[in-house]
């Protein structure tokens, strides 16, 4: 097992890395360059260009395209299946986007982001579809508290294994097809929940439903594949947060809407819970069947096409798995167990806790459970956004300080929640620690893309499995302890985990208390800042052009949306050194 991530420059042969420009290949292999004395002087004369042999013509064409890409942040790289993008991209990171245009659904970037969170939302919905019904299932089958919590633990056990496996799978096959297959597969046991007649049957059916939890890895990998690392926290936060919202929606959809409606229709609570899981299962299955045909694997196209074009490496499963397990990964694994693990156990525990503590009926307890998960609308994305903003000002050190602060506040508020005696106090405190819990999740996945550039899927999968391990550990505590003691135990573990941020050290980046960013990292950060300025100006010109009705289509010296190449060059002036810096 690796204890340290190898230097990033040695992650893969440079000529096969994405975003690796022809000029970089020239540097390595001594092929045609702009200053090559053997290359005839090429002026604007087409006769001279005609005299070049086919290899030289192709080299010149590719070189010209890359020069245009450097001036136009919306233009696709020569290897891409697309010609232009709807949002600005970083050509040194495989055409990953540097902006999140949330109201857009255009391919490939924003379509990928929206497909990722919708898929995870629906997977989360079927994953926790039984949770708001556990009180009714317990009554019907005459189950004990221990048997109910055993089924919740088995629900997480499958996800632990599947998340570790799906990380390297995504590295090799992308997220699109694995996401579709897992969603359709998990919807089948969800629809069969109504056939359960014993504690053992409930545990087994939830064990198979648990494979839906692995879709988190695909969703985070998908976002990291579409968006540059400098905004990875924001993109991953949006995908993870809105996807996790499926857990909150399930509480209302299943416990407050479908269950009472079908109970009135059938006149029986038992018939109601046995039937209603077919509905979310059918929705998820239909989405999974449609997903592969409406989205892309990566900005430049699908993996199968990219491998044929030679624009990406084939990754060995075992190599990816080993490379992802570094010291940094293990620390993030523990910290994610202390935020997402808390959220998972609350999805199972919230309704039961309010049933037990305040004697609420299932419909009312499910409404309160919805409040906990509804913080995902903004909290996780906010954690990722703050992480990205601190990265611009402080680098990795800023991300680590934020991570420690969020976990520390989360743990303290969990302990406060354990002592809450009134219903109002419990709800307010629960919402407060939910915000910090989900913000910490977003902050963790602002760090994940930096751990190992080539094996992001393996790292994301291993760290993500930590959330399920945490849920199992806490679930065992809730199974065998009083609720107050279990919450105190959970809060104490979270507080202790916050201080592990001190020991995270990403090669080439400053740590939380010691170390400094190297020049490559500093140049990359400056390049990103300049790219945002350049793209912001291009977008402003685009909006102004549309406002005044002066948009020009296809005119010489213009880029799509009305921004001129000349204006982009003005913004880029003085940024050549940053643009040429190798992304760490």
C-alpha cells in the first residue's frame, strides 16, 4: 500500500495525459515545432502551405487549432467530439469547465452535472425508500428494535463494498453506464419490499437495495470529470447535495404522501407499505434505461471513442485500486465517515427517534425527518463553494482549515442535540448540525480530486465507502444503546476526527500547519484566476451582445456568443506564463 501519492508529473506518460498539447509532445519527441528550422516558412500564401507534405500540414493544422483554443475559452480541443462548448473550459485539464452555469442543460458539461445529481437523487430515493416505513413494518412483522437496526446496517454493508469496487470501474469505464446499470438493478429489490414477511427477509432485501448507495461514487466522478479541480468543491457539492436530497424527499414522498394515501385507499396500513415501494422503483428503472443515451462520459466525448482516438490511457483495475489507497485517502475516509456516515444514520434514525422520544405518528415524524435532509438544497454546495474560494486565497491550507472547522462544529451540535428536551429545540439543533454535516461533505470532496489525479475514481470510491462504514458503526451503537448515549458517542467521534486534517499533506501543496505550495501549484492557481477573468469578460460581452441584438454569427474574428477573439486576447495579455504552467 502506498503511503504517499507519487509526484504528479509521474502519474502517466505525458504524451497520453488528457489536455496534453501538441507543443508538449514536440518538446518530448522532437517533432515539428513552430521554431523548427526544417519547417518551411509558412506565410498567408496558400501555395506555400500546399507545398507541405501531409504530415506537416496536419501538424500545422493542429498547432493552429491549439493556438486558437488558447485565445478562446469556449473552443473545444482538437481531440474533442465537439467544436465549441457552452461554458469556458481549461484546455490543460482535458476541456474541463471552469464555470458552473446551473440553469443550462447543454452537453457535455452541464448535461453531465444534471444527469449526475438526478441519478444520485433517484438512487438515494430507492436506497432509503423503506426508512420512513420502518415503524409500520416493525408493527406488521412484530420486529424488535435490534432487528430493525440490523436491516439498516445490512443496507449500508453492500454500499461499502460496491463503492470501493465502483471507483476503479469509473476510472476505466466512466460513470454513465455503471450509473445506469446500478440504478436499474437496485430498483428490482426495492419493488419487491412488499414480499417481506420476516426480520431475515427484511435484512436481505435491504442488503440488495444497498447497492444503490454506490451511485454516489459515479456522481462524484462524473462531476470531477466535467469540471476543473479548482471548482471541484462547488461542482461536487451541487451533485452530492442535490443528490442527497433524495433522502429527504423520500421521507415526505413515502411517509407523508404515498403511505397515508394508499392507507386510505386500501383501508390497511400493511397493504399500503407493501405496495408503495413499486412507485419509486419504477421511476428509477425508467431513468436508468434512458440515461446512457442522453449524456456523455467526459467533455471530449465517451470513453470508448476517446480510447480509439488515443486521447486517454487504459487503466488497470488493480493498479487504480492500489494507487487510490494513500495516507491522505485513509484520513479522508475517516472524516467522511464522520459527516456522510452521520447523515446516513440520521436517514434511518430520525423518524424512529421522533416516534420514540416525542411519540409522533409516522406522517409527522417523516415531515421532521425531511427537514434534516432538506439542508442538502444548499449546505453541501456551500461547503464546496467555500472550499474553492479559500483555495484561491490560501490554497490547500484553506481547504483543510475549513474541513476541520466544519467537523468540529458538527460534532459539538450533535452533542447539544442529544440533550435537547423540547421538540422545537430538537428540530432547531438537528437542522443546525445538518448544515455543518453536509457542508463538511462538500469540503471533503473539494480535496478528493487533488489526492491522485489519474485515479480520482478509486479515491472517490474509497473515501465514499467511509460514509457507509461510519453509518454501520453508528448503527451498531444505536442498535445497542439508548438514543442519547448513541448521539453522544457519535458527536465525540466526529470532534476527534476533525483534528486529523492536520496530518493531510497533498504533494506539492501546503499542509494545514506546515509546508508551502511549490511554483507549479502557484502558477496553476494564478492561471485559473486569469482564466476566470478572461471567461467572465467573454460571458459579459456575450450577454451585452444579446441585450442589444448585435450578435454576429460566424463572422471573422468572432467567437460564438458575440465575444471577439481580440477582446479575449486583451484579457489574456500577460498571462502566457500562467497558461503554460503544467497543472499539478
